[in-house]
């Protein structure tokens, strides 16, 4: 009898081993999200989106979009196009600004005071390779990096991909399109430290691309080409990692739900608990680089390759 049980176990194990399960597809079958086509109003005279890299929400529920001038960059005859757009909750365009300020819009972040932080991840003709802080009406407050100069020093970046602000005001920049490091500054922009380097060990990176803080103040870094998210304390000490995901953008809610934009490996938006990376949802029909979620649980995605802005409503 025991022999029969063992044989049955072997058969079951063999059968299970031959089944290939796509976790993203499995989760998407029960997804409560519905795509709302054409939600956002395009400016007059514009027929289609360009590369849309950043999406953020303000305290009033307005969606802010950071895009590459309805093209692939803002330096290809698009100097008169505003790369920063503001939409009210109905999708009506209510403000725009930033003409002539960026080469290749990339990172996008709202701090607790409602200020807007951006990164420009390319440089030419005395512009780019910088992090800039603005008021919501487009007034420049602070600039980090040397305009148009690529480097890995205390006052230079090479392709800064994202920026995030800690609760105490410290500034964190993931310098990932040319360097493989995270750079930390104080609230006034004074250099504090950097960490990283090329590689796949703990604290090393291969094209780190995005940043987010959880409720504990831990810094999540999307280590994109290494197909993982690494977690650090604010002094650069390695804490944990989540493998098998190529994060191009991240958003962590106040209750520590992590939304990850992965258009390369998982081909959608992965929803997980930030505490232990356990996956709880997936949104397909998206190839996002930017992602954010509103108070009602609706999700917004900025797409670069398909060139689009999408809203997913939680039914």
C-alpha cells in the first residue's frame, strides 16, 4: 500500500512539473480593472500621444503627466511643446508648462509640499543631465547637476532616471542611464553620499531606473536589467530584494501596496505587498514605464513604446 502511495505521489509531481503557469496571466483573469479609452484630452492640434514617461497625482486628485513633447524627445523640433501637463479628474487638460526646459524628460515625483521634481536623462547644448524642482505653476526652485555635462561626481549625473524625496526632505536620485548608482543629497541640494556600481551583487546595479519609499522610509530601487527590485535604508544599507521583475516605474501607497510598471518581462502592472513582495494583482493591456494610483484605486500608466496614457478603473 505504501508503494502505491509513493507511486501516486510521483505521478502527481510529474504532472505538476509539466504545467507551465504564467503568474501574470493567472492574476489577470480575476483583475477588477477596466481600461477607459481616450480618458485624457489631448491639446488642440495634437492627434496622438508621444512617449509618456511620468504620471503623478496631486492632493486634489489631478493627474500630472511628464512626456517627451508628443515625440521621442523634446529636442527634435518640439521646443514649443509643453512636456508637463495637468489634468483634472474628468480628464480635461487644465494647465501645461515646461517648454524649452528639457531634452529627454524622465523621472517625475511630487513631494509632501506639492512641489514637482523632474529628471532630464540626456544632455546637449548646455541642457540636460539634471534634476529640477518646480512649483506647480512651473517656477524653478532648485537644480542639481551641471547642465549638459555627463559625469559621476558630486555635481554631475549621467542619465539621471528618477528622483524621490524622503519625509525629512533628503533627495535621492537614481543615476541609471549612464551610471549605476544612487546619489543622496540633503534638502538644500548638498551632496551627502552615493552607493552602487555595476554588477549583480547586493547594492550593485545594472540600469537602475526608478525609486519609491514605503511607509517605513525604506527606499525601493528598480534594478531593471538585473530583473529585481532592491530595498535599502536611507544610508544605502542593503535590506532585501525581489527577483523576476523589471521595474521601470513604481508607486507605493500609504498602506504599502506596491504597483510596478514592467513592460519588458511581465508586460503589465504588477501589484504586490511592499512588506514581503507577495503578489496580489496584475493589470494587463499595458506596457508602462510610469505608474500611479489614486485614492479610489484607479491606476494610471504612462507608456513609452506604445506612446500612450492609460487609465484603469477599479470596478
